[in-house]
């Protein structure tokens, strides 16, 4: 693989970035800082006049704050600590604890690897590629392979093992079809999207099958301009196709934006989101690796695979307000407010970026959870929400997990783009 990449780099186009990112978890327990180094080159090479090969490799290292360590400290300091000691529990330990790695795959991955074939009738892309459908902000109800990057603006979309064909008809109309699998090639994913343009408006219909969730998704996406930009994107999921009871829920996003002639640019966007799904039950503990013990404990890992298509939101009604401004050609600033209308919790995300000479740029963003009203909720949990009651016999032991959740998170990253 390395020889192939070097050969491509020597003769063909290479682009990508090198990044240094620092994160501060303000008000949380444990080390507050985390440092990440990433190198992400993309190599492109023509195989023939109409066939092109592209691959993106990512290398990354992480040092500093680790929520597993904070969780371990919280357990040891609670009344549950002696029980873990008695069960001879051992916490995860890496071969290299500085970078938290055990093998090469922990820091090196081929994130994209696909072949494009362009013909007069259709375009075909086969391989690990990024896929995103939908017009709405933050969340796309018609995206067959959704990934929410609202809290990780520095993160590229994950690749999907798939084949995608795009068939245009007319000047602005097209049909796209995708067939793919999960990362282990054990579950099928398939989707089709048709788009027609009329009266300066794109009308799209979508249908998808996702075997991991045992569901079918159908939806419509409308995006156009009528004095202001507008969009209406909605989908209905039919989950549990092979179960006795079928779970049906809807997700809708309705929004508009307007551009003002201020500075270089000023765009104000607003959106309402309706989430009809039941709460997924995901928590801050989902990504934390539990200890291995001699006897069963409530923290034992299960063999159940996480559902990649589980609803991201746990409430029902949301509002989003975003303001993006270009102060100069090289300096931009944005503010986003996402409000849960049900429990009153919200998250405020201000950010700024500057383009520097010779391919460098620097970005700064913060995530500040607040409660507009109420006693806490989804985005700004209360202390009671962050108390884990672990059942032990006929009783329960409370564990304080407030140290896992920061009062605010600040990210600053610099990239060299080549």
C-alpha cells in the first residue's frame, strides 16, 4: 500500500491537510486538555481517460484527557469502588499509554478508497466514499447514512463501503442509487434518490433500506428560493420490519435563510426540527470501555452492536438559529443556537476562522450548554441527570458522573492545506 501511495504521489495530484488541534474541557474532572495531531493526504490518479482512482489516508494521535480515566476515578471514589476491587476488575490499558494505541489501526486508516468512472450516460463511484443527502441544517431526515457533525466541525464524514451511480436527465434533474454494506460486509444498505427542478426549486424523493436497523426510510426534500432561501425535508422510518410490532416515526426539518449585504457576507438561518422517534437511551457512557472483572458487574460490555442509525435527538421539538458572517475575505465568524423546546436545554456554539498565507488557517469554536428554562435536560443535564444509580441486590449505589461533562468545551485547531 505504501509503495502504491508513493508512486501515485510522485506522478499525480496530492492534496489534503495536516492539523494540530487542542481541546479544553472546562469545569470537568481530570486533565482538562487533549491534543490531537492529524495528517490526511488524498491521492488522485487517472487510470484511463474516464476512470480515476482516489484514496485518502489518515494518521492521527491523541494525548491528554480520556473520559475512561475520569469514569474510573468516579467509580473508585464512590461506594461502588470496594465492590470493583473485590471483583478484581482491571481497566483498559494500552500498549502505548501516551498515544492510547495498541496497534497500527489505532492511528492509521484508509478513510477513502474509490474508483470513478465517467460516461456520457452516467457516473459511477465504487469503493469507500462519503455520502450525504439532504438540504436541512444540523440533521438530515432523508439522509440514508446520517452522521451528525454539529459538535465536531473539524471531522470529515465517515466513509461508506458502497457503489453509487448518478444518472442525469434534462439539465438539472438526476437519479442517484446506492448499494453498500457496513464496515464488516455483513449488513446491506441501499438507497435511491430522484431529483427534479421546477420554478428554481429542487424536489427530491428518497427511499432507503438499512439492515442494521431493520428499517425502511422514505422521505421528501424540497429546497428553493422565493425571495429567501427555504427548505422542507422530512422522512418517515418504518423500523422493525421482521418484528411483530412495527415502529413508525417521522423526522422533519423546515427552515429558511436570508443573505444581507453587510461586510463581505451575512447569512441568517432559522430552522424548526420535529423528532418523532422515541429516545434512543444513548448516554455519555456509550463510548467508554468498561473494566474486565472476575464476576459479572452492571458495567460489563455486551455483544450487541450499536445501531448507527439510532435517532440522534432525544426530544421532540427543536429550534435552530445560525448567523454566519464574512468579516473580510479571510476572516469569518459564526454563532449557532440549538434549543430543545421540551426540556429548555440548549447549546450555544460560537466560532471564528481566519485564512493565513501559504495554505495555513486557524479556527476556534466553543460549545456552551445552557438552560433557557427548566432544571436541565438533553444538552445541559442537571446533577440528578448525571447521577448513575447502580443496582446492587435490592438496593442501588449512586455514582456521581458530573465530572464527565464539562461546563464548556473549547476547540482550537490549525491546518496546513496542501
